[in-house]
């Protein structure tokens, strides 16, 4: 078969969860499948970027086009045009896979497989900018009913699709993400010191890692940290690591409050190669998100042996199992007490760390790739 993959999400530069999902899943897919031909479609108005991921496989080719992305989105929604499989691809395409929800106009002879990571915009529209809200009103429900098959990251997201968009259950499957093999406890003093110096990290700290946007609920982490310092006098600092995505001003404002500014560090974007050491250095990993399609940073923390406190909503129980504390995202006192207990109780820490390793080992990119390949073969 000739299989095209929509790689527009990889044009953007500094990667986070969705981009790494696409990269790791594709790498694993190409490693197990040398039979089918793969065409990776990139589109942007500028010339070809030099820093795209390298997929060095004989059956994988890159294909570039230079359409204005807004034209593709609008024309795709209104007219299902231009047919990307016919106008851009060098050969007839049997299946077009998109690892992230994008408008993808294709011909009726080409089958579409789409990953829809989550429907957070349906539950929390207030967390998104106006242009995103307009897009979410026009496209997702329509697009969710056009593919031959939809991949989701969790049973939670799958149930949301079935409930909100009335997608038939037999048209969907869950393919869990994973984390890379590099996510493991880092014990090298040299590596740990290098990352500590690079990001100016304190000796003892609580960590929240991920894009800074309203859905991730950084304000709850900040308020819980302040409560921890005031009421329990804990000698620990807070590190908020990740790139500024959107609507991050509230977080920045909270950082400059008199009680917070000396004890909270905002690192900015973390290079992927540095994440295992960063997680290994942290005393506790905190993730009080309001909604997640999966939550890869939580899995990465478990794999690195860092005790986790996360929200008890959406998909996060599928990720954590019995390997961490789960709290109400709206209750600061629960989050505070969970962090306190993990800082104080050595036996509990040991138990959860051991459970975390076991839980993280259940997720595999290779297994996800095998499931995806099976979908391709069966449709």
C-alpha cells in the first residue's frame, strides 16, 4: 500500500506532546513495516525547513507543498478542496493518516485515518483563543465523521467521541502513547549537574512540566505550593518548566507576588534530551490538569522514578493506575496535602516509585505501531 502521513504538525519547531507522539509513533511504525510505502506530507509557505525529524528508511519519502495553511483549512471545511492525495502526492495514495487533528481534504478513493487526541475544547472552550473557538465550531464534529477510522489516546477520549459526536464505537480504537526508552532514572552526577546548571535549578524542588496554558492548571500548583510553604514551612521550591503557549499571563502575574517570586522558577522550554534528568532531580511531579487526552509527561515522570500527584479526571487514571496520588483539580487543599505526604513519607515514596516503573512498562510505542499497522491493513 501507499500510505501518506500528514506531518504539518512537525513544521512548528519546539516540540511538545502532540509532536513527540507523531515522531515516536512514526519511528516505531517504520521500524516494523518495510513492506508499505510511506509519503510524509509537509506544507508551509516558506522554503523547506532544515531541522525536520530524520526518518532514514528506504520506504519513506518526504513530500512538500507550499499552500497557505489558512486557505487549506477554510477551503477544506467549505469545499473539501484541494484534494491533497491527488494534487500533491507523487503516486496514488491508498490511506492518508493524520496523527493530529487537521483539516485534510482528500478524494473519495483515499481512505482516511485520523488521531483525535482529546475534545478539551468542547468541555473548556474558555481556555482557547477566539480563532481556535471559531475553528472548533466549524470543523471537529464534521471532520470526526469523515475518516474511515479514528484513533484516540485513551478510553476516556474514545468515550467522549462516542458521546459528544455520535461516532460509532466500531469506527474507533484506543492506541495508547508511551514514552521513549531514554526516560529512566538518571544517576550520573555529571548529567544531573549539567541539567541543574543549565536551567538554574534549586537543590530540592517540586516540578510541573508541560506547555503553559490554562488547561494545565498551573495556578493550582502555585497556590498549593504557597499553602505548603505557609502552613507547613517546607524547605522546597517550585519549578514550572515548559514553553509559553497561550493565555499564560495569569501564571506570570502569580509568579511576581511577594510570597512567590523568590521560590518559584520558570525555566522556559526544556530540550527533550534534558527531560529525564530534570524529572530525576525533582522530589515530586505535579500535574493538576483540568482535562487530558492522555498525559505523556505523567508517564515520563513515572518512568523516571518521580512520585506523581495528578488530577482524578479524564484519562489520567488510565495513565497512572495505582502508581500515584490523584486529587480533585479544583481543590487546592487536596493537592497541598498530597505533595506534603510525598515529601515526608519515605515508605510511601518507595512504594509509588516501584509501582510507577511497573505502570510505565505497560506502554510501548512498538505496540502502538503494531496496532496502527493493523488498522491500516484492515480498512
